[in-house]
C-alpha cells in the first residue's frame, strides 16, 4: 500500500444493505436491521436494499424454496416500511453485475485477507475441506454487492464489520493497483443501533436466531398478539424488580435484553423505559412489553400476508427494483471493465 494521502471520494452518498432469503425473519432482523433501514431512507437520498440470494446458495442450496423465500424477505422489507418507490428493493441474482465484479475482486483480494474471516471459520467448522468455494468467497461477493453501486454507507450488524473491512481493503487495493485513486469509495459500516443485539428470550448470552430449535427463544415477525404474550411471559428473568436505571442492568443479561427490546420497539432509551418501570416487577413489565411488540408487529405481519398473497404484484416491484439497480451498476461495471483493460 502507498502512504499517499487518501484520495477524496467525490461521488454521491449511497446506502446499500442486504439480508439472506431465510424463512422466518424474527424480531432481531426487524429491530436490528429493518427498522434502521427504514430510518435511513430519511437521511440518504439513495438507499438500495437487496435480497442476497447468491449468498444463500453457499450453504445447502434449496432450489424448491429459494425464489419463494426471496419474495418473502422482500415482502418483509416493504412491510417493515422500506418504500420501494423511494428506495431500490430487488433480488441480487437479477443483477448480473454483482457476480461479474466478484470475479475481478477475486483477483484483487489476497488469500490471506479472506482466510482471516472469522465467519467462514465459524460456518465451515471442522469441514473446511468440504464446504463450497462459494462459502469461502462469500465476503468477496459481499464487497462486490456494495461497490458495484459505489455505495458509501452500509448498515450491518456487528458480526459483519470484518466483512466490511475487507470490502474497504479491496476497494483501496483496486484503486491503488489500477491507479484510479478515487474510483471506489471506502464504504463505511453503519453499525446498527441499540436494537442491534437482540438476544434469545431464554438465554441472554445467545443471539436471537431462527436456527434455535426452540421457537420460544424468539419472536417471529409474523407472531400474533397471543403468541407474543406467551413467549414474553415465559422469557427468562430473575426474581428481582427492574432496576431504576440502565446502570443496574449490568450482570442481568436477560433483563437487559427485554428492556432493550422495549426501548428499541418504542423508540426510547433504556433509561427512559426504566424511569417508567424501575422498581416494578415483571408481572407488570412483561404484559406491557408484549403489548408494545404486538401493536408494532401486528400491522407489519398483516402487510406481509397481503404482499405474499399477490406474488404478481410483488414480482413487478422486484423487477422494477432490479432495473433501477442495474441502471446504476451497469455503467460502473463498464468503467471497471475499461480500467481492468478487458477487450471491447
Ligand atoms: N453477509 C450479510 C449478513 O449476513 C448479508 C449481506 C450480503 C450484506 N451482502 C451484503 C450486507 C452487502 C450488507 C451489504 O448479514
């Protein structure tokens, strides 16, 4: 790397983020990501929200369900408040420039950089020799997702920070190697706010996850009011009342999680929540929490059902999104082809 002063990227600010098409989005996806994406629409003129189905085939591809899951996740984006007219909502595989840029980036990224990625090690576990090359390459594809739009800001959870650093390294090396100093921006992670770490309802040390065998550990975006109440009532707590301030949450991870969920849902700080509930017992707090959750998730679940019932209308939205995404990506990819020196 050169130690020249970093070039000033002068292009437009642009947000890009994505989620894998997994079935069963839950409260962690909503509070940790979608709610934040919705808010970013007010702060940035251009937001691009992608359903990353190319990433989804790196582990256990399932052609029977993939397209349906992509639609469902897109429906969740929209139901949560992503406006597909204002923002671009589309499915990754519909814009082929993602894969084309990935190849170029494969030749920019260094083995050592990608080998350091901890998520690969976690996902591959003991089977490093048997997982797909795609799983190893996952973070390079992710860098291409962002940079094929020259996106400048990327809302992600803490667990994706390392992948974003790789994207910055790839952008920097491309800019240096091809002597195009400010071609790619170095995308900034926007580590998602207070709701970013939503933990299991049964174990405050584990993230809320759709792969947990027990459904009682999570609130699904489509759970109805009764189900939410049952799950919150059974959530692990301790016998003490709620503390008077956020300070008192230390060492009480399950309580901290529930207060955090209340705060993120109601748009308050933990201190504000505890001003109201400090000193009270869970017999009072839990029904109030279930209530806030049900009133926020209810309309979203209804909208998801409405969108999923009309796949034709949803596909029209996704086709429009893919066209608008490609209108940004294609000229950038054409420039990359010239910079690299491909024949034309
Ligand atoms: N890897 C991300 C996750 O698991 C999903 C993702 C793929 C993504 N491409 C992206 C997120 C580009 C942000 C930008 O959460």
